[in-house]
C-alpha cells in the first residue's frame, strides 16, 4: 500500500479546498452536488479522505445521528487502487475512530465486496431497504465503548 495521509473535511473551506469532483472515488452516476454536501455538513457530516500525493485513494463519510449511532456513508476506493487492501484499510480506520457508538452502514444490495468487508469487521446484516428504486442492505456494528 502507498504511504499517504488522512484528510478530514468538516467545513466549507475544507470542502472547497480538498474536494475535486473529477478526483472523487464515488461512481460518476452517484455524485452528490455541492449543495447537498453543504446541507449535510451543516448537520455534522465529516468526509475522511486518504490521499497520496494529492490523489484520492479512498474515502468514507460519517455523521452522528441523535448521539445514538454513527452513520457510515459514501464508502469508496478509487478504481485504480481496488483489490490492494484499501477497502480493509478504510473500514478499519472508520471503526478505530468511531468506537463510542454503534456504526450503521448501507451497502448496495449487489455489492458482494462490501458485504464481505462488513461481515469481516463485525457488522451484522440488519435488513434491506429500497430507496429511489435501488435496493440496499443495512448493517450495524455494536460500539466498543466500555460502559461503567
């Protein structure tokens, strides 16, 4: 794996500085508009990007929902870097940085690679849902926070 660094995008100036829609790891037909990102950021969305020499390798997004759980969104590895361990690296980074609450994630119904990663890292399939004619699997990973 290439040695890089994690960037955290959690405000408008960071969004404008780091987000390049041409370099995004998300599929072209699933890009989120700048207005949508701004709306989500006002509600606490944080984008976590791993990059090497200004190139996006992988990213994920999190938002805390009602102080009850972390919602994991927009998980993706740039197509050039797939099958090199970055998916494991990304999910592991998310878990290590969000241990205090359960993590809930949605994956496309037919995305077997993500289903494997979810299971590998202790996520439990929690049901299915259809939104905008797309089927999704819902996953939940219990928190590792020790309650005293």
